[in-house]
C-alpha cells in the first residue's frame, strides 16, 4: 500500500503540463463539410533539439488528423477540400523565476530565488474552410518532443477533434 500513493501522485502529475484549448463557433454548421486536404504547415525545432525528425512529426500529425476526420465521415482528397488542415509546431526555450521568501531553498540558505529552465512545445492545428474562415482550432502546449512524442501528438488530436461535427446550425 505504501507504493500506491507515490505511484498515483506520479500519474496525476503527468497530465498537469498538458494544456489543450479548442476554439470553434457552436452555431456553425459542420455538416456541410464532406472533404478535407492538407495545406501549408510549419515545424520549428531549434537546431540543438533534433531528437525527432520533422518528417516523423509531420507523418504523426497528418495520420492522426486523417484518422479522426475520416472517423467523423469526411474524406481526404489531394486537391482543395472543403476543409484545409494546417498546423504549426513551435519549440521555444522558457524559464520561470520564483521568489521563495525569507526561508530560501534550504535552511540557512541565502538563495531567495528559484529558477527553472525548460522547453515549451506549442502545437496549433487549424481547420479552415475554402474562404480561409477558421472553423476549428486546436491549441496545445505539451511535451511533443519527448520519448512519447507520437503518443502525445495522437492524444492531442483525439482530444482536440472529439467534439468536431457534433453541432448543427439552429
């Protein structure tokens, strides 16, 4: 039983870093979209973080979006579809600075500031109609460059498109 508490705490902290926002118009008629195609996209990875190839990341994003939209009843075509899918993946260095107060990091420490350097990955997937009207946007901040990159990208797409097409114009 002593091992369960740390395990559950560990599992619960895994999901905290993930942030997925979905933007769409609830009054929009999604039933008129029958086809989709992929438009221009961009993947920005700093040169010192080339653990994953852009080709693999593009393949994971495209296959995940294709699978989810086909499940919703849309058909992928190579030419201009009813929806044009584009995405941007940006990897940027970030840092947090936090004042710790009079106690510092440890007893009798003079350090009053905690600094954390990390990398933030932002994946934005847009579904636009032929008039370039934004129909659906998935905006996710998560570790899409780590060991579980393929799985993380897939989960973002599944969560981001879960409600796509369920709303009808009133």
